[in-house]
C-alpha cells in the first residue's frame, strides 16, 4: 500500500486495513508522542528491520568543504562533552552510540 501521510497509515492500522509498516524507530516514537491516540494500536517489533548509521557528507566541489566537516565534528564533540547528546539520548530513548562512533 502507498499512503499519503503517516496519520493515514496509522489510521489504516487501527481500522485493520493495514497489518504492519516499516517506520524508523525514533521517528515512530516521536510521532506517537505527538499522536497518543494511536498508542493502543501500535507495537514495535523486538528486532529492527534494518540498522543504518547516518553520515554528514560534503561535496569536494563545495567551497570550504573540509572546514565545514571539521566544524561539524568539533561542534559534535562539544555537544558530547557538555552532556547535551546524553540529554537527547535520554529524552528520546535513543542509544548514545547512534550519535558518536
């Protein structure tokens, strides 16, 4: 099935018109936090469908690409050192190792 948005997909599950869907765990948890009316209709699988890490990449043709990546990594390290990433991980129930290697 193809649906126009997440709300439609969750409504289809509630109405037994859809049995399952693949959804990013953290986006799903955020969505359910924003739409608690669906909480009684949804269960997460015990094991993930897949696991992927995301990386920031910059084109070699982009002016200042190396500096951009250095600045991003430096700021990410600051966020790790000052506890902000731990705060985010706890707040959104995200494993910290998804933020940093």
